[in-house]
């Protein structure tokens, strides 16, 4: 597996291409969007595909989310929330001060979602409450077009695990806000297990309080097109963010994850690890990892890593890690990107011990993803995801 690396870094990586595998990076830092963040759709021009933030996205497959032609309607989107005792859930309008507090929309689809939702869902965990069981949010599409907004709020020193599970069919544009009070600890597992025809675009904003810890695990399997934009901001020093991602891109699927970590506060930490596997003709995965260390963010410690395993011909990966540093008074900063095929030595080692080729491939992929799956910490979710990986591999071998 060929690896491009720059540690520490102040500029993006260069570009390399190997057959059907593309690892792309540009000299333009992707943190500079074509329009500033705004709640107003009119502040964002309709994209044409030449803009930095849209150049990898097949606009024609967005079902009108990008140009305003998508209107809510059709079968309802079903949302079910189950939570332990003490957790509150309420529906509010966009005038509630918690809605949008974690961050403004950064592109036209996120702004469209913000302006089009009817009621925002707010799940709150009181201060100093430590939940023994996870909060589970199930989102199921039944073929319609929907816009939504979800807020997860933790009071000071509260601890919680939240699982957001997306299934079914349809078109969804939704923003999610995570508000962490001082000293709070939140783990979020967001699963995109859509049917093959679904379209899902979302912006995930996390505002991390003083000495608070945020862990995000984003898992993407299904959908025709999935485009997610996790973003991290710090509300006080000592905040920590761990961002993990796992994606398995099949033939014809487009899966895009665009991350931005804004270090504007002293003595904060971030660590990013995203891994993907691709197989089938026209499988396309995009990973953009942007980290900005502003002049005020002394004592920052950050690292981001993206690895991709290409299982068949015809798949394409675009991996763009960007790191921009405005102060030299940091603990550390670095990034790396690696894309390649199966390690022939690993396969040979396993097959030399009597393991059939197909089984050896499954073991290699399982090992590739195992580190990330273990970050979830929920046995039922971990087992389900590894079973999904197995099913994807068996389908390709059939």
C-alpha cells in the first residue's frame, strides 16, 4: 500500500495516480469555501461542479438538493427515539437558541436543510448524568424527500453514547448539532445503511466545551449517494475530539466524507482516522480532511489519517488531507493518506497455511476495519457492522 505522508505539515499533499486508484490533493486549501457559513440559502450560489467543495460530487445524482428543486413530500420519514430514564426529548422550532448553536451551514444543501425543516428534535442529557445505556435514534426513509435537524445536548460532566441509525429509501438533507458542556463525554455512532437508491446529505457540527471529550464513529455502507460533512469547534481549552470513519463503497455508489477541525482555542486535541474499502465498477469514495490551527490555538495536538483498500478494478478514491498552521507553538500536527490494493504478502502468508483465497481476503478486510469497529463499544452494533462487511465481500465473490 503506497502512502503519502507529511508530518508536521503546513500545506496539502501532492497528487499520485495508480491505475484505477486515484489519490488526489490540490494546492488550494479546501477550508476556504466558495461562500462563508450562513443560515440563508440565498447566500450560497447554485453549484456547477467546478467549485472546490463540489468538484468531486456528481450533482445530477443529488435529486435537486443542491439547486432548490427538491421539495419535501412523499412517504413520511419515520424517526424513533429510545432513551434511558432522565433523558428529555422535545420538538422545537428554529428560534430555539440551541438550534444552529454548534455551527452555521457551510454549503447550499445544509442551508436548505436548515431553512426547510418543520421542527427540530432536541435530545438533552442533564448535567452530571452518566447514562448506563445508549440513546438510540432510528431514522427510516420510505421513499420521500425530507429535511431535518437534530440536536444532542449534554450538560456539564454528563456522559452518553448515542447511536443514529439510517435505513430505508428516499432523499434526506439533515443537520446534526452536538453540544457538549464543560467536562462532558459524548460518543456518537452514525450508521448510514440505506437502500441502494437513497440520497443522504448531512452536516454534523460538534461544539466541545472546556475539558470535554467527543468521539464520533461514522459508518457508511448503503445509498446511491451519501455526502457527510463532520465539523469540530471548541468552546474552551482542553477539549478533545476523536473522529473515526468506516465506509464500504460498492459498484456505482458515491460516498463522500468532508471533515473540518477548527482549532481556534489553546490546548485542544484532535485525532482523525477514516478507513474505506471499495469494490465494483464506478465505486467512488471521497475523503477530505481539513485541519486549521489558528494563531490563538497554542498547545494544539492533532493528527489525521485516511487509508483505502481497493478490492477490484474500476473503483476510484480521492483522498485529500489538508493541514494549515498559523502558529508554531503546538504539541504536534501531522497527516497521512494511503491507498492501495491487497497486500500480496499477507494473502500469501494466509494461503500458505491452508486458508482458501476468498477466506484470506475476508480476514484481511476484517483486520483492516477491526481497529475502528472496536471504537464503538457496543457489541450488538459491532457485530452487525462486521456482519455487513462479510455480506458485502460474499456478494462480490458470488
